[in-house]
């Protein structure tokens, strides 16, 4: 009888820890339609909804694919087809790097720092509200 109580208590603690877990990456995949990949020096790895995105790693959508990413601050990035995205943090500022393709950014209200978008065409732009590149 005591073993059952201990097992049940251990399970309750584990479930509680999972429900309050914070993600460690810069973003998480909300939805992915088609193919979404993480590009690393080791190669490409497919991603799916719910997966965390590591810092400073390029994320790409394939042809006829798109994805919604939620940043840690609540901002949302929509990646269009054949687009490449990465993010980096410097102090309280977060920069979204558009490597290729196009994105739409819906910026959340930030208490400190700025949200920037950097592209090859546009050096760096601060985002408040909605931005498309």
C-alpha cells in the first residue's frame, strides 16, 4: 500500500513539473503546414508543431509550406514558403534575421528592449505592431 502512495505522489510531482515548464529556446513552433526544417552544420532536421527552436539556428520552410512561430515574449512570426529565419539576443534586444523569403511579424508589447528585423535589403528595423518583409 505504501509503495502505491509513493508512486502516485511521484507521478503527481512529475506531471506538475511538466505543466509549468518554460521553453529554453528563443521560439516554439505553433503550427507548420508542409515542411519545416532546422538547418545545422550536421544537416537538416524536420520540425513539427510544439517543438522548441534553439537560438542562432536557421529555420526554413520548403516550397508550398508555411509556419507560425511564437517567440518567448509573445510575438508571432509567420514564415512564408521558402523562407529562412533565425533569432539572436543582445541584452534586452531581440533580432529576427530573415535569411531568405518573407515573413510577417506581429510584435508583442515589450517591457524593455526592442524587437528588430534584419534582412539583406533592410539593414535593421525596430518593430512595433505588425511588420511584413
